[in-house]
C-alpha cells in the first residue's frame, strides 16, 4: 500500500463509488479510481486530500476478503 498526496492526482473523471455505498447519507463513502499503477482510494468528503494506492493484486485480495464478510 502506498499513501499518495493530492499532488499525485488521478484524473477527476476516473473516480467512482460503489452503488452499494448510498446509505441515505451521500457524503459517507469512499471513491476508487483505476490508475496505471493499481487502484486508488479516497474519502469522498475530502476529494483533494490524501489518497491510498494499492497494487492490483492487493486490491483483488481485499475485495475477495470483504466479499466473504
């Protein structure tokens, strides 16, 4: 996992959130973007803040683990 700062922006048009993230409070979710180096994650309430970057393999492992819960 790599912590990215706002200086290492991913295209704003690349960000999206899961259709499962809406719980009646639209501001409470994370957004993801596909980047050439892997997957980036940010807090939707602070779009200009820090981002986390994961390799494709790490993201796949996380999603598989989360789907089992």
